[in-house]
DNA sequence: CGTGTAAGGAATTCTGACACG
DNA sequence: CGTGTAAGGAATTCTGACACG
């Protein structure tokens, strides 16, 4: 879980270049709870590469005409599934070591 | 080769936080050719996670009292070795496919 | 609803230089 | 040699708002 891909270190200007989205759009999607940047002490937004990918997904969905609320629900579903997979993997690993003991 | 780790997307302020080095130090190491950030169109420095790791290495060496010129030479040696390993790996892969054909 | 834009302010970054040593 | 700092300017980012639709 995590490493470079999930480290929040990219400022909004760079994210804008990377995704082709305007800063306005990126901030709006945050307002709509599709994306969750961190902040520096002074309030600057910081994004991860995962966030960049997520924004690309959002951009694709938007192009298809999907509304932000729908996208939000889809993303939440994805996030849940991912969490479940991670938990199962963790369980597998624990089980493995329990047997081996 | 490359991916997130080598993508230059981190501004100097964040790099400073990540490494514990002052911006002055980071810029100076660039001046001494130890580190090679890219620039945005408007001239802002952009670093990769690899650069951050490299700066941590530099910081350690500096703490040991190693001068920047020495560190530079060491890093160049490392970079060369890495390149060679990559070339060899590439050769291996090519050979593999040649045989398989 | 989703996005553009102008507005004013605050934080960031840049360079060249002086300082110490 | 390596780093701190003050200086002045330019670029970045932030928020809240008006606009269109």
C-alpha cells in the first residue's frame, strides 16, 4: 500500500498540466468530493500521482457527459472494492504466517 | 525505465520539506552539478522522487564532511553503473526474443 | 450544473549579491 | 567551500463572487 504513487507532493499547476484540466475544474471536483488533496501548512493543495490518474478518469467520464454526482458514486464504489481487496490480501498473508508458525 | 519515480513534478518547497534541506542548499547542489531538476515554462524548478532520494544521499555525504566535488564524482560513478546495468538487461531481453523467434 | 474570469491578497520561487570563514 | 539572508520582482495559488446556462 502506498509509496511514491500515493504521496501528495504535486501542486495544482503541475496537476493541471499533467491532466489537461483547468485549475478551476480541479478545484470544483474537490468541492464535489471526487478528489481529496492534502494541504501545505499555508494552504496550498498537494496531489499524488494517484490523484492525477483519478482526475484523468474523471475527465473521461465528464467527456461522456456523466455528472459529477454519478462519477462520485462510481469512484466510491471503486474505492470500496479496492479496500476489500486489500483487506483480503492482508488476511491471506496473516493466515499464511499463522500456519507456518 | 522510469515512471512515477522519475517524473519531475515536485516544486522546491516540497523537496525542501521532504529532504530537510534548505532551498539554498538544494539550489547550490544544482549549481555544483549534483542534481538536475527540470523547469516549468516560467522557470520554476521541478524535481522527481529520484531526485529527492539523491538529495538525501547528498545530505548524508555532506554530514560525513564529504565535499560536493567528491560527491559529484561518486554520483557520476553510480549513474554510470546504473546505465550499464540497464544496457545489459536490455541486451538480455533482446537476446531472449531473438532466440525465441 | 460545470466552468470561465476578474479581483485582491498571500505565499512561493527566482536571481544576484553580500557575509562569514 | 557551503550556506544564510535581505532584496526586488515575477509567477503561483487561494477564496468568494459574478456570469452563462
